[in-house]
C-alpha cells in the first residue's frame, strides 16, 4: 500500500512540474538565427553606438531586425542557433539561454509565396 501511495505522489508531482514548465514559455516559438551582423558606430552621432542587424526565421517567415545592446546579450548568437521567440507588435522578443529577453525591432519580413 505504501509503495502505491509513493508512486502516485511521484506521478502527481511530475505532472505539476511539467504543467508549470509549459506556462513559463507561453506564446514562444522556436526561431532560428539566419544571419547576424555588427553595425559600425556612426561617427557623426556618437549616441548611435552601432548595434546589430539580425535575420531570424520563425515558422515560414523571415524577419529582418535591428537591435542595440551590450555585446554580452549577443555573444552566443550565430547562424543556425535556435532561441524561443514571440511577436509583440513590431518587436520580436527573443529569450537568451540565461533567460534574458532581448527586444529586436522588426524592419522587414518575407514570407514564401
């Protein structure tokens, strides 16, 4: 009887953990980095410290994005890498492996015909 109760408790605990884990990434889909390019800083406008031009594929759509931020936020980004992402209007919100959300401004998108 005790063994049966322990097994049942373990199953309930595992179901609760799985349900909690699924809610953490609600609305996120897998997006793949197609290209990433560091842009040069603008000498005329020093507040424009450059940034990144990033192409990402999510589903059948390729998004061309721009973002600025610390280099540490993009250090693991390379063509072929996949990250959880979701659309939020004109922003593509991408989660880094450390859980930080990076905002990419969408400047264009292409879908196959």
